[in-house]
C-alpha cells in the first residue's frame, strides 16, 4: 500500500532504537525524509546511516535528550516544520511504590511523559495547520488502559497527555492535522529486555521464568517484532488517515480484554 507521504519530513523522537527506530524505518520505507532525535550520538549516527542506505531517504540527526527543555528547543529549532511528528518519551518505566515518591520524582515523570510531548505538539501544530497536513503519533503503553501496581508515576503522566490530546484534536482536524496514540504491549526491544531482567532480579527469580510468565499472559503467545508497531505508526501518518484522530490504539497481542 502506498501511504501517499513520499517526500514528507518526519521528526521522530527516540529514533535510534526500539519502537522509535521501527517507526523511522517504516516511514523511510514510504519515502519519508527523517530527523531523528535521541540521546546517544553514536547509536543515532549508526541508525541514520543504516536507514538512509536502506531506503534512500535523507536522514538528519539531533543528539539530545527530549526530556530536557533546552535540548528540546534546540531540536525544534533544527526541525521546525515537520509534516509528521512521532513523540516517544525517553524515560523507561521502572516500578516504584507511590509511598516512596518525592515531588521531584513526579515532576521528572510528568516532564518526560507529558510536558515534553505537549511542548513539541504545540510547537509544530500551527505550521501543520497552515500547510493543511500534519500527522502526530504518540508512542505510549497499553497499560494506561489497565494501570499496574507500582507504575502510578508513569500512568499518571501518560494519562494526562492522553487527556490533553483528546481536548485539542477537534481544533486541528479541520486543517487535516490529526493526533493519535499507539499503546504497545510486549515488543521485543532493548527496553523490554532490560525490564524483564530487572523484574527477575527484584523478584529473586530467573529471566526465563519472567519471560514464561509474560508469554502466558499474552494471548498471541509471543513478544512482537518492533516492525509491527512501526507499520501501524506509518499507517496513521498516511495521507488517507486524516479521518482518524484522538484515538488510543492498543497493539498488545490481546492482553487488554476491554471493548473500548
């Protein structure tokens, strides 16, 4: 399927690894030129070279931490007018008992999982509206549909972002600018592997036992390939996806059992 976005430009946060990299790959396969934002300059440069060589698109890089306001401003200055924005928080989920969290902890999570994305959306949306094309996709997590114990700081910030997005989409869609979120479950990324090993260490069990437990709870019976998420994101960025907006699309192999 030709998504009709060849020659467009996308700013992809966290684009050097994991689901951000998968989104970048799928967009590049559609002929979209890229600006990739990530912390590690070496990993970022390697990803850019590989994507450019594989798909023949222009790939620029910005080595910066999206959760840092100054770095975020510099990134937006380097790529002020993207047609596509993929927001992707750079802070991994870590379990914490809410009783141990300080105000600084809450502030850190809200900066990473809410304010960073909101600021970027605020910055690029007006230009998208003027040009009558914009696609914004937020990479969140499926667990915001059924919050887990000891992840309140992550869920609170992500749900705040979801609420803010829901309130703004109707102002943007008349201009062919849409915002949606993908809610991935267990995708086989470095972040998942770090999470699984961490759970094993904290639970005084083995990595293999944790993996078995996760797979038992996943009706699909497997961890997903990041490419499967990248393709969904690319579809939502397509020219013909302008009637889909304000949606939180679960992509978790059947773990979430709700209808809505």
